[in-house]
């Protein structure tokens, strides 16, 4: 059982206020973050860090994204109820929970088995209905495509062609594009069968997207 006390809720309210203060306007996203016990996604000895607006290490050398970054990417994604959404880079499973709270049909893919297993366990305890896949996100999920939305949560050197092709026409893909320490948040709208419209949305820093399974 995951405990969610008044203390946790109090810390969470402050975090959500901070995220709002930094410019996130979509109330549905703020409500989603208010509902999710973020501490469940972080080692319990680091409770304090669960409710700071910072990225934090999880297992296998990966990180849970900063809450503001999660909110920012989610806002760019313009998720609607019942949308079929693919997340690349399950990590802790927190971002997938935000998408599930928005009542999207969420598919998430991770290349590290340990994270894939841990995130599923937490989601089961919290009662979310996300579908988890162990695999290489560069390939996407061709047998479940097309997706209304695709969210990449690791730094991609370029937007993978396979993922662009798994978007519906009118669909949106959001990804941090670039190498090393800094990437440019990129929004890609599939405007036609072979046409895409790209806009950029500032600098962020993610762990790298890697090829193949770990
Ligand atoms: N969305 C996560 C943050 C993930 S950090 C959260 O909410 O916590 C990025 C994750 O992407 C890491 O777990 C990393 O293992 C994973 N990753 C990197 N390359 C990948 C690939 N090709 N396919 C699937 N997952 C990948």
C-alpha cells in the first residue's frame, strides 16, 4: 500500500503552486500532478526530494524528470481524453501517470528491464491502466500505431523517422532534440501524409536516448 498523508499532500500542493508559478496554465495538468503521489516513484528514503521541482536519480543511472519539465512537455502535447498516447522512456513511470490522469490511453516503452518492472508495479498499486512495453523506443510500437500523440522523454539526436510515421495526420510529437547536456524542446505536428511542422520551445537537459535494449 502506498501511503499518501496530509504531509505528502501539503508538500504536493506547494510543488504544484511552484510549477504554476513558472508558467504552466493548463489546469488539468496541475490537477493531475496534485492527484499523483510523486513520492511513490522515488526511493522512500528520499521523500523530501519527491516534492522539489528538480530532476532526481532513479535506478539504473536514469532520472525522473523535473516536475516543471513534465508539465511543460505535457502542455505542448495538447492531450485530450481518449487520445492514444505513446511515451518513449518510461523511467520511473511518473510521466505516464500524468498522461493516465488526463484520461489518455497510454502506451509506454522502456529499454531497461528493471525500470520497466518497477514502474509497472507502482502503476498497479496506484490503479492506473497504462500499457507497458520493454523495447527500443526508436522503433516505436508499429503494431499499435497510429498514435494521436507521441512523447519522447530522453534526448534524441533527431526525431526518429519511425516515430514520425506512427503519428496520425494532425497528431503531435514532442521531444527534446540534441546531444550531450542541452537539448531543444521540439514540437512536431504531422500536417499531412508527408508533411510535418516543427516549432522549438527552449532548452532542457535529459538523459540520452540509446539504441537497443540495455
Ligand atoms: N519519463 C520518465 C523520465 C525518463 S528518463 C519519468 O517520468 O520518470 C529517460 C528514460 O528513457 C530512461 O529510463 C531511459 O532508460 C529511457 N530510454 C532511453 N533510450 C530509450 C529507448 N531507445 N527506448 C526506450 N526507452 C529509452
